[in-house]
């Protein structure tokens, strides 16, 4: 890390960019932007500016920010590919080169930046969560993999011959390096470049591990699967390096531990390791103790610990600290969800109404959250207007094919069409729709014992199927809530009831996610019992989902889990 007495003019470009990223993280986005504009352009400076644009896009999920970041990433990809690609090689052989010969360190750095741009592009196009986005993202990941594979091998060999070995590259043989290579590069450059390539290589491994197996075959990875432990090890190595990507590696780990793992339920419901790891990362990052993003992740940790009051305090502090609209909206989103977890319908309704007005991300999503909170809170006036408003928002949306908006479209059909129809829906109906959202977003596990008791009581109040939005939904929520309360036998009984209720259904595509998740959740509880009969039944339940249910709401989440579990069982 650069000494505090060094002036910007004395810093190498990567050191200068690292300072710019630190400014951005420490709530000074304008100063960061100015610092990049004040430095003579180089591949490092452009990369630093592009990384920040990418982060803004990921945080906001807004189409405009994503398009802006994708444009910058494509320009940078084109520049790096042109500098190291076969076209330049042919041109140089035919006409000679008028440019000074690049050092080995510079050439390796450009290869890393090329792969990083392709990885970031893959993540952005995949955020649409539609099959087209996943396929495009998959092809970009494949391109990035080829560059990472080659570059990681080169740097790994240099590293092992001059320093102690970092995490060993997976799934391929390590290429050789010559004695000439080693004499062309300083040991400190090798150390930094190992940290640089480990960032993207680690994020790549984690990203691949989240793709559905069917998509991996489609994009010709030929059985290649991401190695999560390798991904985490690479990011841990990168965050301890001096490279400009070190703080981004810490953010990537926090993202994985506090958002990805709980959201995809990668390790079941026990998140003790993830919570401890994330807390440790935050406490070690003293340089960013007042960073709104690190405060945001502190809020995520508290939420996972079911300390909702403390989580809200962290988010509110992050909201006040941030100078960026994107981070403020992200914090407001989390505060709304925390209020929903507390079943504070009135406050949550107002939060989501504000987000519906201010955020460009899926306005229909926030409108739907607003209306179900309003109904659960007992405000029945003007409920019918929301159905037409959500339909209109969906029709204008550029993200119609995303999983979230497909889900909202189907849920919109559950809303009343007229004032006379509104009378049929009591608070219990709307609360079931709220509980469904908590279940689908894996947020029930963050609820307090008192809140879970309230949910269970609501689900047990009436067994009249006409008062629930979807057949079997009440039993699915009941099973999930009992499971969170460690009442496993009762939970299994509720899931079995849900499955039995839906076995007689004529149209299996109607809210099929309820059947799929009931089978999956029952299988997870059976696997806890550790006996062969329960294990066999669990396997059959998972195979039933895999073979019988297609294109249901958020199917990519459950198919990744089922594929992973069946592989272990086999």
C-alpha cells in the first residue's frame, strides 16, 4: 500500500486507482470521479473508473446504470482485446510496431483486465434473470474463463518460482514459464498480479457455481462446475494483497456470505459460518469503518442474526452517510424488508411506496409490495387501482422476461378487479401474500420467535381454501415457519398436506412453485433424519421436482440446490 507521504504524481497507476476506489467506498464518489479525470488516461485509470460504474449498476439494478456500465465495459474489453489479440499480432508482423514493447507485468495486467471486463459484463447481463440473459452471460463467462485460465497459470508459475504458492488453479494443468520470464518481472509485481488475477478468478468460480446445470451444458462448459471453496480462497488471497482490487475482493466476499448464500440457501438454513466470516471481514476493514457500503453489509449481518432492530439502525446510518442515490435506495429497500420481517405493515408500505416513486428498478415489484402491505394493514380503500397500475407498469417495463416481473405478473392476477370483489378479501388473505414474499426471499428465518408464532397462528386460523390466494400456500408457509422454529415433525406434516392438496390439481402449472418448494423443503427435513428410508424418500422428492416441474417462479434458485444435493446423495 502506498505511504501517506507519497504524492499522487509519485504513485503508479494501480496505486492511484486504489486510492480512487477507497474514496468511492468512503462516501466520496465525486472526489473519486475527479481523481480519475485528473490523471492521464491509461488502462488502469479506465479500469478503475469502469469498476465503479459497474458497482453503481449492480447496487441500483436500474436499466440506465446497467446500460452505462455495459457501454464502458465493452469499450475497455475492445481496447484490451485489441492490445493483446491476434489482430495486433498479425499487424505487427506485417507492418512492424511503432509502440514501445510492453513489459511482462503490463501484458499480464491487460490480460487480467480483459477477463475482468468479460466477467463484469456476464454478471450485468445475467441480472435480468431471464433465460436470454443467462445464456448471454454464460457465453461471456466462457470467454472470461479462457483468459483467466491462461493468465492464472502464467502468474501461478511465476509466483511459485519466486514466492510461496497461493490457491492452486483448478481443473487444468499449469503451464510452464521460462527463466527469461522470471528475470523480466520483479517479485513485488508477481505478488501484486497474483492478487489481481485472484479477484476475478474467485468471483468467476462463485458465479459459475450459481448457474443452473442445464445452462452449463448449453454454453458448452462440458461438465465444468464452479468450485466455491476455491472461489472463496482466491478472494481471501486477493483481499490481503496490495492490488487495487483488494477492497473489491472484500466486498465480493461480503456479497457472497450475506446475500448469495442466504438467498440461494446454498448451505441450508445454518448460516453461522457465513455470519461469523462476514462479521470478521467488516471488523478487519477499519479503513472503511464509516463506509456506507460496509455499514450496509453490517446491517445484512444483523438481519441474518435476526437482530432486526440493529439491522435497521445500521441501514439508517448507511443511508445518512452515503452521498450516492444508488446506495440510499439500496438501504431504503433493506429497511422496507426489515419492517416486513417485523410485520410492521404500515411502515413497510410507506417505504415501498417511496421506492416505487424514486427507484427505476422494477416499479411493479415495489407497487406489489405496497398493495399487499396495505391490505395486510387493513387499508382496503383504492386496492383495485393497484391491479391496473401494476399491469400498466409491467406492460411498459424493459424487464418483462425477468423472473421477478413474471412472478409479479402472476401475483397481480390475485388482486381484486373491482370494489365488490375487494369485500371477499380480508386481512388474512393479504397477510398470506406477505408471508409468501418472505418465504420466496428466504426472509422467514430472520423473523423473531414472536413473529413466527404470529405467522403460524394466522396459517392455522382457517382451513377454508377459498380464503387463500393459491391452493396449498397456507400449508407451505406453515411448514416453513414451523421449520424455522425447529418444530420439524409438524413442519413435515404441513408440507405433506400441501403436496396432497395439490396432487388433485387439474392444472399443474397454476402456481406450480408451491408444489416444487413443498417437495424440496420436505426433502430437506427428511435428510436431517440421517436414516436410509428418509434419505430414499428425500431423493425421490427431489427427482420428482427435477423431472416434473418446469419454468416455475424462481426455478433457477431451486434447480441449483437440487442438482447440488442429488450429486452429494449419489
